[in-house]
């Protein structure tokens, strides 16, 4: 009896751990998309980290919104667009290949190529 | 080793050091933000007195300050906002994730620098504006959101971020 009471006591206490929102999806594709998306959207309140890794109130709001939009049938692109319209291009952890982002994607390679070019030209002289 | 390579070995670290020091020492808060002007999102909300807020009330040059009675930093910036409103700067409040009674008693206790406060208990309008918490302040010019300050509003931020934008707008008119 004592043992059962002991177990029951901890079971009741542990319910506190389950107060977090549980997201339920219609299928596993939606679920996978959700977890990928929230790992690619930056928490606007954190120094660095995705909304998946953050429990800031704004991250919770963002996760709920992403969840809502997925159930509404929005595509990943539309959802990222929706978020970046409100929280800036900064919010996307995987910057799109467009505009000034080209420097971000190819800058290091161009820099490396330049250094190598200088190195080889120098050696030949 | 030839001469130019030796110079390069000395100059490159110095260059890198200067470059990163410069980047790291810039005060992020005071940097002229790369904020892109956007239209004020559509909304249907009441103010704290229960009156429906008309979108025309956002015309002209106005500040929109996101605040809440639970927000401690809001209390810190409150004297500065009061000072601005006394200097005829028009400030609209956006009461964020708060309760009406707590918000109203907060204003009664500390004073009300706002023309009116939009009551946004779920933070819907705030979300569409891109609010990440309280306090935050937006600069509105003719219903367009043109500037944004996160965190405490103070004299320095007012002068370095919002004043140039207001002057620009005045010149265009």
C-alpha cells in the first residue's frame, strides 16, 4: 500500500511535465514538416537559436502559428514567407538564394578562389 | 621568403583584427536598423475603453508603443514616454497580452501618455506587426510602419533612430 501511494504521488507530480502543448497532426508528413520548419525559423527573442529550441513566449506563438498554417494547407515556402513578412528575413535560418544573399552563399568560395589564384600566380612568377 | 609575403603576414592579422573589432563594437540597438517600411496590418480591435479603433487614427506621425502592466521595462521607459507626450509627440499604446482591468489601473497609477491604447489580449495585432515582447516601439507615418525599436525607449534611441526618419518624412512633404 505504501509503495502504491509512493508511486501514485510521483505520477501526480509528473503531470506538471506534460503541461506543454502537444501538437497533433493529420499525418506523419505534416508532422515532419512541422519539426523541420520550427528548426529552420529563428527565435526573434534569442541571441541564436531556432524556435524549436526556445520556450520564449514569442517562440511558442510562432510554433502555434506554424502548426495552424500547416493544418490550413500552407506550403513550407508560404509559411516562411508569412513569418519573414512579420519578423524580417533574419528569421529564416536557411537564407534563400536571392538578392544580397548570394554574397552569403558564395562569398567564402569566391574569397577562397581569389586567395588560391593569387597563390598560384605568385608561385609561377 | 619574399618581401611582399612578409608584409602580408603582418598586415593580414591587423586587418582582420580591425575589421572584427569594428563590427563587434557597434551597438546593435543604436544601429540604423535595416527595417523595411511596411503597411500597418489590418486589425479589428477595441481600445482599453471598449471603443472600436479606427484605422484613420493611425494617420500622421505617431509612435506605437507596445506595453503591458506585467512588463517591468515598460515602467522604466514610462517617464520618457510621458516627456515625449508632453512635447506633443502623439503616442498610441498597444496593450499586449494583458487584462483590461490591470492595464487600466496601471495607467491610473503611473499616468497615461497615450492618446488611447489598443487592447490586444491575445497579441494578434502584435504578431502581425512582428512584436517579440514588450516594450517595443514603432514609428508610424501615415499608417505606414517605418521604424522599430526593441526594448526600452530612451532619449538616445529617440534621437538616433526615430528623429532622422521623422526629419526625412518632413522633408519629403
